[in-house]
């Protein structure tokens, strides 16, 4: 009878061990890609959902402990520490620079082929006293709609490149603009309007409406990498720079982290709002929200607040950042 019991125990133990490793394995594989930044092919798209997998890693840890599988629990614990460790800082406000210049409010919005409601966007500008507006997927129809809605009275200075489809870009400003221009990315040919903004009491700042290619297919991953690598680097010892727009990348993508490492700060992450989704499932697709719209600022610029706002007609939320520039 004792032998029979032992025979029953062994298969049960093996089943618990198998189940434990099956639960832990996805998080381990994810960490093996995310931590060294080696995403390739379809993993680029999947990596946008790292915050959700970090949450799952905690569930896996609890399950492994409940199954009383020591090694699976140990691996689950290390995985959870690794994944939560790269995600959690985005929810914690960090200490920024002691900038003592003027405050500016910057809003960025992807207009979805120009289909976003111009009246709603102008109302956001008016209600939040926006000083700078960057737009992507900016079309001639969108420009006309914004003009009719009264944007010119609020933000009279502009550098615009409206184009039919998804490639247009624009920059609107309450303050005078200098050295304006437009550059075209090499991947999907998205354009990026830019100019130097002069805010009274602060040094000039180069502001650009960012829109690298989207990694919507494995076939265009190279273009996605090319466009992110082609974004203007920060100039910590030179002029102030701000990149704001639809980056088609989250902070879990290595190319965006490399851009940050040149001297930028992600505004949302700086104030603990780095996990607030800006895209999906707002167009009806069953996609969990991810954060691909960003305001990247020079490390000498203080970030006071970041919030996101729905714009009817667009599958993106607009991101609003309240910034304080250094005195100049």
C-alpha cells in the first residue's frame, strides 16, 4: 500500500513541476529579449506589451510558489524582478532639473489621416492654454478644419506640411518661430515639421513633430529602425531640443531607449505617467493600450505634468506636457 502511494505521488510531483515551468517560461523568454534589447521580426510588435507581461510575471511567481516548485519559483522571482524593474520606474515621479524659466504647455496629436475632429482638438488647445502643438498624419483638409475652428487665433505661428494620407506634419506655436523646415524620413516617407521656438525668458528651443515609421509588418522593421535611428539626437551641451509626436515605439524598444540615451527625458515617465496608453483599442481593435506617443525633452527642461486626452476621429490620444524651460 505504501508503494502504491509513492507511485501516485511521483506523477503528481512531475505534473506540478511541468505546470510550474510552463507558467514561468513565457516571462523568462520575454526577459531574455527585452533586457538585452535584441527584439527582431515579430518580437518588435510584441515587445510593446511588456508592461502586461511584467504583471503576468508576478502571477507566475505566485503560481510557482503555490505549486511548491522551488526552482520554478526562484526563476519566476528573478524574472519578475527583472521585468517589473524595467517597467515600474515609469510609474514613479523622478527628480528633474531645477529649471527656473517660463512654463510652456505642449500638445501632440496624431490626426489619423486627418480624420480627427478639428473642433475637439482646438477646444483642447483653448481649454489647456496650449503654447505648442505638434500634429502628425496632417492633411490639407485637417489644416482647413483647424483654421475654421479658430486655431490661428490661439497659435498664430506655424510651420506646416500638409499632405494627403499619413505623411503630413505640422507645428503650431503661440511664440515666434525661426529656422523652420520639414524633413522626410527614409522609411515610410513620413515628414517632420520643425522650427526654433523663442519663448520670452528662455533660450531658443528646437521643436520637432516626430513620426518614425510604424512596425506594422515584419517586412518594414528595417524602415522602423532606420527612422528611429534618424531622429535628431539631443544636444546636452548645445541648443535645447524637444521631440514630440507618434514614435510608433514604447520605452521597451531598444531604438527609442538609444535615442533617450543621447540626452532626452521621456516626459510621461518623468512624472510617473509612463504607462498611460496613447494608442489602442481606440479604433475598435481588440488591442490593449500601449504608449507610443511621447514628448521627449532635453534633460535641462523640467516636466511638471503629463496627461492624455481623447480626440474624436483619431485612434490615438493626444499627449499634453507641462514643461518648465531653463532661464535664458
